[in-house]
């Protein structure tokens, strides 16, 4: 190497030296977080965790059976604090595993814990997932073996805490070591809750199939295994279409898993058919309406994350918002105006009649009365809570509210108000919809040009179908959900037929909608539970009054329109000088359901009738009820509503609706509504009877002027309202065909 090359090499070395020194020089953060330190920390944490688990394992011993395994009663109180009923008397007979057929045992094992006979009693992944979910507040999901479920039922509480889950893991390991698998399975089957007040496999066998546990067939056992996940939801007697589909999925999974683990041959699997359980019987303390009230309270508590297991453990004191006086008034109204007129044994139609009702105080949002049916012995599931029937034309005010809220316009660009004029021709095809629809009005009546107010009074289908297209079915649905209805399968976003109330709903939901109107647009969520307390468990009651769901202007306008339905429309039967009322009738296709939803400033009440063939649950017509004709919303439901409201408000200083924000719109002098076929076609005004005279301006149905008539304004509370010619003594069947144009799906 020459001198020049040596010098170049020396320079290269001098330039690289600082880099080498920089490479060895680490920043302050990297000095603390080397890969060795990180690995050491992880390993240390794992070792500490293992040491903690070992310590926990050595320290924790299976305790004595918990008090919840012995189960206490729950106390249900009326709103005044007096005891309504006590429930939770233990219906349990402990049976040895030999009293459960082997194939039934394996139905439970195959569905709940296929590796039961091979595992050590815990599902480590499931426990880890459950701990993570609990720690992060993500709910109560997490895997559990049969052993863990037995430990939770027999030794521990149902609390969802990290401490309880860790104890469950340790005790399950010890129980698995010290107890034979068949005894663990027996403990699990004897401590599980199956619904219908049945604790354990023996009580469940009797409750669902009327046999002892040793007589259960594989099909029956597979259903009971499928039921365990959610007994109240999966009970065939109360399950809706979705719940029945879910429980059948679990039923089939149990049998398929048995084939998978070699406990059932494919040939025998094909031969196993689902066996429908027998109708349920009410538990002691749940006779009459009490059972339905308890059913509603428990449903609300479950919605608020009080688990079925926690409720069934007992020890709860649950105060309902139900007022004894109003509850008695509602029961009396149903008996006087409906049940007393029925011949359930001698008349086929009468045997199919079911009634349900919910009454809410709009100021508090509390349910003050509820009617679920003739009794749980005859009808297990509450008619007030059922969602298998449609609300019919009681949905139309929702469409109107959506049109007002969204500043919707007609096809020719005119803003929709109560004075807007529509074509009320029966069978007229809707305009502007991709889905063809040509609804007929009741009795195929043609109304010609008619105001929205009149169309609401007479429940004109052709008008509301077009209005639904104008506002769009999707927007109307959005408003309905804001008001308190629930989105269920079968409720499309794009069908104008929804204007006729073709979705499903129950009386509580419709009470929420109309109570929100009554509350000037503030969302009302009807609640039946005022408080619920138990040792070591907490419950935060619902807040029945929420935020503004729709504007006060929209709500007040709808209320003002609905007073016209009571004064001059299909709801005239409920009118009285004792109160001011607004409301809407509803009748569904083929008259299988009839509704009246009405409200005063003090009370919102929904009354519904359903036609249900005894034994099959098939929807059948109400036409012919009590030997009459068509039983629409203006017949029995309206009569019940009126009788109840008069009684419930007896002694109450009733007021008038205060509707400062109502906007009825401006009349259109360029258009003129024509008389309906049910009215005189002359241009003279229809003169009201003397008993119905008012100082207010005439309602739309009382005038045939050259411009759209002005709907009746809110009446002054200073002037007493004259009584109607209709009286409580009127027969509910006097108007079976609803000549004023009661709506519903044709």
C-alpha cells in the first residue's frame, strides 16, 4: 500500500469513527426500554399472575351454598307502597342424575359444553374474554363450562365483577377435582332456572311437558336445553317469530352436536321432531292482572340489564307505578264494555277476542294502569305487550307529524298542513312512488278534494297513502322511531302501504307516541318500575321523560288535529263534557285488530282488541264480536277508553289542551273540498246538533265554503264543554261499520 492509499484509508476510518460512537450512544428512552427489559417485565408479570392464581387457588375454598341457591321471594308493591303480590316461591325438586334420561343429559352437554367429560371444569379462553369484557364494561358475555355455571348458581352470586369471575374459576377447578362429573351435571340441572317459575329439571319437565324428569323424551330435553339461554324469551307460549326461530336454532344445534360427539346416530337424529310444550299455568300470586303487571315489570328490568338469574334469585322489593284506583277502573271498563257482552262458549268469534290496554301519565311517563287479558290461566302472554298485530290507522298521526316536522310538500309543491287539500278518491294510485299502491277507503267511499283535517277525522286511506309518499316512508319511519315505536323485521323503508300501520307494535309503544304528542314533543318512554332494591344489587330506574323528539309546533298541531277526530270524526264516541280529548281509531286488514288511542292533558290510554283463534294463535277477524258487525276502533275500544277515562279522572280537576305552538296553516282559496258521499252534497253547512254547539269556529267537516275550512281551534278552558249525544250507555256495536270512515288497511 502506497502512502496515498494509506492516507485515504486513514481518512475513511476517521469519518466512520463518529458513526460507530453514535451507534453505541443510546437515547435516554431506549436505555430504559431495551428488549431484554421488556421481555423481563412480561415474564415477571406472567410469573406474578401465576403466583397470584396459585395463591388464590390455595386460599379460596368452596363456600357454603349461597342464599340465592335457596332463593327468596320478590315483593311487588303498588305505587302507594302497599304490597301487590309476592313471587318466587321455590318450585324445585332435587333429583339424582339417574332420574334424567341419558340422551337428555347429553342434549344439555352437547349444547352447553361439548368437552364437559374431558375438560378440567373451566374454559380459560372464555374466562379471559369474560374478565376483559367486565373490566372494560362491554357487557356480560364470556364463555362458561357446565361446571362454572353450576358453581355460579350454587356457590356464588350473579354479580358481573372481576372478583366474582376469578372466584368462579378457582372454585370450578376445585369442584372438578373433588366431584365426579355426573354429580356436577346433576347439580347444574337442579340449580338452573327454566322459566315458568321452574327451578331445576324436574320442575321444568312438569311445567313444560307435564311429566317427571325420568319420562322426558330426547325432543323434550333438547327443547329444555335450548330454552336455558333465555327462558322468558324462548318460552314457546310467549315467543314471537324471531324468538321461535332462535330457540329452534338452538334445538337443532343440540341434536346436531350430539351427532358430532357420537351420542346420537344420524338416522335417529332425523327422526327427532320438535314437540311443542303445554300451555303454562300462572304461579301463585300471579292471578288476574297481577301476573301481567309482574310480567311487564320483569320485562322492563331485563331491558335495564337486571338478568333473569338475578331476578329469580329473589330478595327484590319492586315498586310499580300502577295506581290501584286506576287499575281497578281499567279492569271494570273492560269487563263492562266488552267481557259482559261476549259469549265465549256459545259464539266462535267471541272466543277469539283478546283485549289489551296501557294507560300512562304524560307528565311523569309512568304507567298507571295496564290490562293484559282475562288472566294468565287463559292467556299466558300479556296482550298489552304483544307485538304480533299491526296498529292500523293509529299510525296515521305519525305520518302527519313527519310531514309537519320535515316541512314536506305535496307533489305540486304545496306545504303540507292540516288545511292542505288532497284527493280523497278511493283506490286512487299514489303519485311519485316507485312502488305502486292504490288503497281503498273504508266502504270504498270517495271523498274527492278533502283537507288533511277532514281526512284525519275520517281516516281516509287514499290521502294518507299519498302523504306518506310525499314525506317518504323512510322519513315517516324515522319519526315513528323518534316517537317511541320500535323497528322490527317486516317494516320496510320504501313502501307507501306503511301509511296504514302495517308494521307491528304494542300498546306501550303507541302510548309512548301519543304521550309524546301530549307532552309537546318531549320524548316519553313509558315505565312501570318506579324502584327496585335488593341486597348487594342496584337498579337505576328509567328516565321516562327524555329530550325533545319532535318540535313543540309539530306536536301541538297534531294534538289540535286529533281533537277534531274526537269532536267530528271517528272518535266521537269518546267525547265528553268531563274532559277534552284527542285521539285516533285504528282497524287493521280483515278486522283482525281494532285500536283506540286517545289522550287528555292528564292521561294517555291505548286500548286494543285482537282476534286470536284459541289454541292456534292464528289471527282471525273480530267482525261479529258480541253478535254485531264490524268491530272497528270506534266500537269496543273507544267504549272501553271512555268508561275508563271518566272513572280514572273522577275527582280530578281536568284542564284543556294548551297548544300555543299549533300551526294549522293557511286556507287555500283556490281550491274547494267536495262533500263526502256520507254527507250531503249540497253547499249548505252541516248544522251540528244543539248538544254539540260551540262558540268556536266550525270544524272542517262542518263547512262547505269556497275555501278550505279552518279546523276547530283549541277551546278556552273558561267555558264548560257541552256533553255529546253519545253516552256511556250506548252499545259498542251500534256503529259496527264505522260510517264516518274509520280507516285501516282495506
